[in-house]
DNA sequence: ATGCTGACGTCGC
DNA sequence: CGCGACGCCAGCA
């Protein structure tokens, strides 16, 4: 009965990730590590990616296609409904993707901690 | 219940 | 300079 504490924490982590991802402006991209670090767990970048996977199970629309690894590579494209959906969504927003990598990633990179300012 | 894997990132050798 | 291993959290076998 009094063990609801751990349950709240894990749920909050996923929820925070989705919230940050939803805050990504149109035509911008970010990295898993940036989100993880923004949440205070820079070493848990892996879990951020897992949160993206859970985004499919979430009733909210999470633009996971705007989240790529630190190299700007579309590592998660294979997890989408269609492998081309991710690259297609990015190109639709004006982001050029070549060889599964975001062009000008450094310029399109959006820092969550810079906007959220916890 | 325990262990492994997984859409990453950083450090070490 | 190149490659490997570890750490983190959660879901699944």
C-alpha cells in the first residue's frame, strides 16, 4: 500500500521525456542525451530511447522522428511504423536527411535545457 | 525472481 | 588514433 513511491518516479521519467519531445519546435531536432541530461540523468540516455518506444503506447502524439542520436543519425527509424516514416517526416519539415543522417544537425539541434530552464 | 536486451553516451585502454 | 566496456532505466523471457 505504501509502496507507490517507486511507481510514481518511473512514470514521471517517461512523462517528462514525452513532454520535452513535444516541446521540440517545427523543423528542429534533438538528441537522446540532451533530453536525458535535461531531466538530470545524463547517463540514462538509453532510457530516453526506451521512452520513445513507449510513446507508441502513449495516447499523446510524440514526434519521435525529431529525436536522433548525438551523431544526428536516425537510429530509431527502424522502430517506426515504416522505416521511411522518420526520414520522410524530417524532410517534410525541411530537414534534409542523407545516408540516415541529419544534414546541418549541429545547426538544427535544439537544446531542451536551454528552453525549459528547470 | 533473475537476467538480458535495447532507438545512447562517456570514459578508458 | 581505434575499439571496447560500462552505466543508466524499463520491459520482457
